């Protein structure tokens, strides 16, 4: 059983995290795109630890932007300041994000552990968008409705069926940068 004091501490930590989020989201309006033309699409990710870690890696790899679809407020502290440096675009649904990226000329890729095409065997266009699905439910859209989105797999050799989403995002960003080094 949780004591009242512990409950109050937990509520205060949550309140502080929300205040940090609002402050950093406001500062994000001044963010400038990184040196590379790739973007990440975070499709209904849980708002916890992974989202800020993805921002941190995206800033390190020079991402142009991160598109967040129905991602709740998160504590930006684990991003180590990267949430204010990588432009963030917020959407309520996948269709709006998809339309925006299509208009901008992006080729879209979704990561799926069961996909037939390994990441390392695909030539990634300069304007690539990588869709990262929810850790438990996967993508919020039906891939059959979007036949132009190519599914890629990160080769795995252990018994675990999937990678942590922030790790998978880092791997795909590394592969993009490897193919498009300045």
C-alpha cells in the first residue's frame, strides 16, 4: 500500500513533469531541422521514457523533425534538452501526418519485426520518414490502406520478438546516416 506522503510526492513529480513539458514544447517552436532530411513518426507511442529518448537520439543523428501522432504529454527531462532542438509536429491521427509527409515528398517506411525486407538491404531515399509504432499495439493504421509505405525489419537473432522502440529508432537513424554521410 502506498502512503499518503508517497502519493503526494508522485503527484508532485507528475505535476513538475507536465510543467517541464509545457515549457519545452513552447521552446520547441524555435527548433531548427537537423542536417539530414529524414523524419521520425511516433505513432501512438506511450508518453513515458521512450519518447524523450528518441528526441535525444534524433538530435544526435541530425533528424529534420519528429512527427507525433496522438502522443500524450511526457517528461522531457530524459531528452537532455533535445526536445527544444528537434522540430516537433503534433497530429491527432495518422492520416493527417501521412498527407503532410506525402506533400513534402517523403518516402515512408514502417518498422515491423515480421517484415520480409531487412533494413540494411534497402537504399533509403534522402527524404525518408520512419514510422515507429506503439510498443504494445503496433501501428495505428492498416498497412493495406497505405501500400506505398514499405515495411522494414531490423534483423534479430535472439529469442526476443522485438526491440525497444527507442533502440529501434536509433538503429534506423544510424543506418540512414551511414547511407547519407555528409
